[in-house]
């Protein structure tokens, strides 16, 4: 019998949740996802030093202010890293819009267009890119515009069914529900509770979203993310895509045992409901304490790591060290 990772790949598209090129080469995923935290970790690892030096030299020749040079260098860095990742996968790479733009529709659109332009200048077509945007109301509306322009989006930091539904209604290409972070919240408010994988709140939510999308025939891809253990992953076998950290990819590749399909299209369909309006979305989302807290926390955490990356770039630009 083949290992669990091989079997899982037959049921769901496996995506590497990392910027580590060694891990990507080893586990041969279809796609890869990045975020500011993963980009910062990859830069700090040293494996992108030559690339970073090249980008800093170009940014230093920029005629604008230091802050403009930092912004330009940051954009070029994430795109250049995405291009390197694409050399090792057959599918798409997700590149994230700055978290600080999460509540600014127009700025998110402008940044997404900028990132896509940089990819296209590097010879990468749009069909190999996913632009990641936090699933705020403004982020969803930005994705709606971008999708009409042929820019596929990954709506991230999904913690509620309301977010997922609004994303599908906006025509988003893909959503990323954060299974493990949902579990974190429930463990914090219910200390001592031991959740079996099949009973975890995050797992149950992804199943609900997947089945609702299929029942109403929304084409939006459901990609489970932020896993804490292999049990969560196996409990979602059959989900469209699963983005998995190198540590859990390693664990799955070393384990034998049967992996069974859990999620399937029931073949029972229903008419789509009227799309949520802004007031309905905000009220329903507001009523979900877990989702509101975890979305805000996720945006803050991603922005904190984005600021650390920008500080690193700023110091090296200002100091003239390459």
C-alpha cells in the first residue's frame, strides 16, 4: 500500500504551504501558497539571499523616496520568490496583497494589478497566479472586480460560513478556510476539551462550506488550510484542495494506512439564494465571535510580519549593504 500522501493526492489536490524550495521539490505539490509570515521565514532562512541582493540593487537605483523603494522592493521580492516557486510546481502560486489594505477595496485592487503586472513582466501568465486577499467585505468586493479582469483570487483568512458564501457569490476562484486557527479559538474558550478530528469545529465548517458550494453549484474551489495535525487533513480527504505545511507533508509521506474519501458531491442540487448584501454580511459576521476575533488577529499577525520584512529591506537600503 502506498503512503498516505500518495493516496491523499488521488483524492484532493495537494498544495504546499511554504516558500521552502527544498520542501516543494521533495513533496511535488500541484500548487504552493505563501503569505507574509512564510515569506519572512523564507527570507530569514538565507536561501533567497542572492535574489534579495539583486532586488535591493535595483531598488537603490529608484528615484523616489526610501519608503517608495521599500514598497517596490517588497513587491518585487514576493513576485520573484513566486517565480522561483513556479519553476518547481505545475500549477499556481498564491501571492498575498498587504494585510494593511484589507479594508480598502480600491487599494487592494491596485496592489493586485501591480503584482500581476510584475509577474507578467517576468513572463508568468495570469493562469499561474492566485492573488491572496483577506476575506473582509472590502476584500471580497476587490476580488469581484479582479475576477472580472481575469485575475484569479484566493480569499484567505476564512473563519465563517458567511465569509465563504459571500466569496462564492462574488465569483472568487478559491477560498482558504483556516481549520487549525478555528480549533485554536475553541480550545482557548473551552480549556481541557479534546476534539477528535471528525468533531473539530474547523473540520465541520469546511465540510459545511464544501457541501453548500456543491449543492448550489458554485465553482469556487474550497482549499482547507492551517492544519494542526494529520487527523484534520484526513478528515477532509476529497476536499478540492488542501494546503499543507512541510512538517505535515513529511508525516503523511512516512505513514502507511488507508486514506478514504470523506467529501463528495452528493448530486443533490438546489437553487441559489439571493446574494448577501453588505448589511447582511456584516451582521452575520458580527454575530460570530470566533470569526471576528480570528480574522482581526490574522490580519494583525500578517501585517506584523510584513512590517518586519519591510524593516529588513529598509535597513539594508538605507545602510547600503547588499
